C-alpha cells in the first residue's frame, strides 16, 4: 500500500515541508494562466509516467485528494487558467478504480476543520456529491458515523474492487 498527497512531485520537492500544511487554502490569489497551464502539464505527465512505469500491479494507492479536486475547488490550487482547460486535462488523467467520498453534513465538517467559510464548505459538499455520482465506480461513506464504522465501510468498498479485479484476471 502507498499513500500520496495531491501535488505534482517535481513541484513539491522544490518547497520546504513547512508549506505543505495549508491553513487558509483560499488566502493567496490565483496564479497566472500560463503558470496554471504549466502546472496542469506537469501533473498529467507525472500521473501518466507513474501509472505506466512505477505503480506495480497489486499496489493499493490511496490519495487523500486527486486531480479532480481542482474541478471542485480551483481556488485551493490557485488555478488561474480557464476552467475548461482543467476539465479537459481532468478527462485525460488516469482514473482511479474506486472513488471514495467521505461525506458528512457541512456543519460537521466545519466543526472538524475550518479552512473555508461555512458557505464555501456547503458549496463544496454539494459539488463533491455531484462529481462523485458521475463516476462509474464510487462509494459515498457517511463520515458522520463513528470512525470505526467509516473505516469498515471503506475497507469493504476496497475489498469489493480488489475481489472484482482478481476475478477478472482469472
């Protein structure tokens, strides 16, 4: 099993670790269109490179965020290019075998983490639900329930996909 945070690896290596934790993701202004498009190009090249040459079959890769998070919250990524370019690149990105949305009412999420305004939290909740429901293989887990139950639901969802994959290989 591997875990990875969403950030182009070549860009992440250039930054000091202290900048990795963002307390106010909407504080900085968007980057210019050219820089934003350059970041998209780096992202797609890196993702396909890792997918084709580095990720071994049988390795479970868990990402807390994935590229498509940019479509829901472009301000978090300081995206300054036209939104259609992000959607176009999103359509070309490697797709996860399973999308898992840890969903809870906006009030519960705000009680846990106050990165953005209550209105923005509610908007993002709606946007993530809309996005996830369009994905072929997805699970929406009620993150308001006790942690043990959330973990159990996520494990069951992953096991279903793994067992389906194993059945397809035979």
